[in-house]
C-alpha cells in the first residue's frame, strides 16, 4: 500500500517546477525558499564581503553556487512530537518554537524518498501506539529519526533515536520495507539524557553494516550514524576543490584540524607526502582511519583528541613550522579555540587555510590573527541553498617577521 502512495508522491515532488512548499514560513528548515537563487547568492556574497572587508583581502572571488539547489542534503534530523493521545508528528521544528514539530509532508532539502520514509515511520508509530517524546515533560519514547543518503552512491541509512524502552524491532523493519524505498542500514540508539540533540548513547544495528558509503569525486568514504560529513555532497566537492587549490602542489605535511571523517585531508592527499588530522569525535576518527585505508593513503595519522590540546602537543610542534607544512582549519561554529589561535600567533606558518561555516566567528578569529597573517584569497561557497548559511574558504599567508612580532606583543591574551 505504502509503496504506491510513495511512488506517486516522489513523482509529484519531482515534477514541481515552481517552488512552493506548504510548510514555508512555519517550518524552521528553509528561510528563503521564496527568494530567487541568484538573489540568495548575491546576499550571501555581500555578507561575506562585509565580514572580510576590514582585513583587506588581496583577492575576493565571486561566490560559487551549490551544484544542486534542491534535494541537496545527504543528512537530515527529524524530531517526533504531537499531543499525548493525538496523531504522531514527525518533521522539523517550527521556526523559533523548539517544542513544536511541523509534520513534514514535502521538503526541498532532502530527496522525495525521505518524505516517504517519514510517512511510513509515522504510520508505524501510530499503529504500535508508541508515545512521542515531550521535551518539557521529559516523557515519552520516540525522539528523533535521522536519515542519511549517499548522493553519489544511493545508499541510505535510517537511524531511530528513542528514550529508554522496548522497540518493536521487527515491525519497524517491516514498515520500512513496505515503503519500497531502498534502505541499506538501520540503527536504533537510546538517548536517555535531557539534551535536545539527535545523538544516541547505546546503539544497535538492526539491519546492514551500520554505515553507508558516499563518494566525493573518485574517493569513497564510510560514514557512521554520528560521524561528521558535509551535508551537501556536491557542494563539498566544490568546497574541497577550492581548499585543494589554495593548498597548492607538493605539500610535505598537511595538518587537518577538526578533520571529521578525514574528508578534506584525503581529498588533498594526492598532493601531500604526509597527512595529520585531529578530531574530538572518536567515531569520526575511526572512520577517518578506515577512509584513509580505503583510499590507499598510508602516510596518514589521525589523532583522537581535542584540537586545543593537540595544538600544544610535541607530535604537532615537531612538524608544524617545517618548510612545506600547510594547515587546514575547519572548526565548528564557535571558531578556533584559544590554544589553536595561540599556536598560529606564537609559531606562525607560511600558509594555512581557514574553512568557516560561521562568518561571525571567522571575523573574530581574523581580527585576532590579522597582524600576523595576510588575507590572500577569499572564496565563499554556497553549501546551503534556501537557508541563510554560507561557507567561506580563506587563504592566509604569514605577513613577515616584523608583523609577527607586533602580533606577539599585542595579541597574546585571547
Ligand atoms: C565543521 S566540521 C569539519 C569536518 C571536516 N573538516 C569535514 O569537512 O568533513 C567540525 C569538526 O570539528 C570537530 N570538533 C568539534 N570540537 C572539536 C575539538 N574541540 N577538537 C577537535 N575537533 C572538534 C567536530 O566533531 C566536527 O567533526
């Protein structure tokens, strides 16, 4: 039954030419679906120009668009909600209302197949009379459904996150099968804490290998339920090419700070003699090691460590200022940590690349580092169409010994 409904829904969504989404304005997913894509791009470009303007970049390159504008995401986290005895809601959070869920029945961010899986899971939860989790009361069972799909491989992962309790595993798998949407692996995690994050503690694999494969160009990556991977696969190919071009040829050691599952370093690996990566999330580090093996990159070491501690470690300092070392820093939204900033100031390197997903944090970090480094090139890349987010790639070069001394005397307090 579900497979017919799903197939016609997929056809309908694929044939939509004018972008109208029934959830637009309420859903927290797309803020600018009604804005022409060209305008979205110029607004983002202007924003980045304003952010980096004070640092007088030598070259500011025009923003690169996302190759796919719709259905570009390879991962989405959906929340369960709804009244105690009412219908099960499954979708994205309402704009500015953390405890209201929009029951998503169409979406331009992930594939139409995703919407079918949401329908199937909603229906299954109602049939099994499973209570949804309430954030205020901290009661209920079903918390999140995380979907991942390899845009270049077609592989799909379903990850159900619940509170403590019994899951009717067989009926869940049967329900997913009934959609006829191919699913390669299914996982179930329990999240017993109060935090509103779609991550589980204890995880059980219900089907498949517990990981999916995604490709970036010719490179193949293994992605786990919780490992970091850029959510726009085609956009990541564009971004990583920019990083690789900025990094240049014949690099002795590439040091990939905040490396996730190793994607940036491994993308640049053909030009690199030795690769070092650091990442705090243990599962991502395991995948980074596995991914290096898959690529046949033998000269790679990944440190399962806080970047702040790594920045002071003898392993790093022994290669950091060697000629031919280049670093890539792709921090989470808050930006660079204090010891990482200090490393860059106290032990300047010839050239490094800052990949930022948060222009505000980028501006604060550049203000701190600017006396020691010159902003050589800036390349904004749109990885998140229909949302206000933008990725920025910045090439920084050492400004010279005189400048570095100024930086050291005046900028060592942050
Ligand atoms: C923006 S992602 C970049 C991932 C990777 N460069 C990529 O493109 O796939 C930031 C990464 O920093 C990691 N991270 C967050 N805090 C960290 C810390 N204190 N030390 C090391 N890694 C950290 C996150 O787990 C995440 O994988």
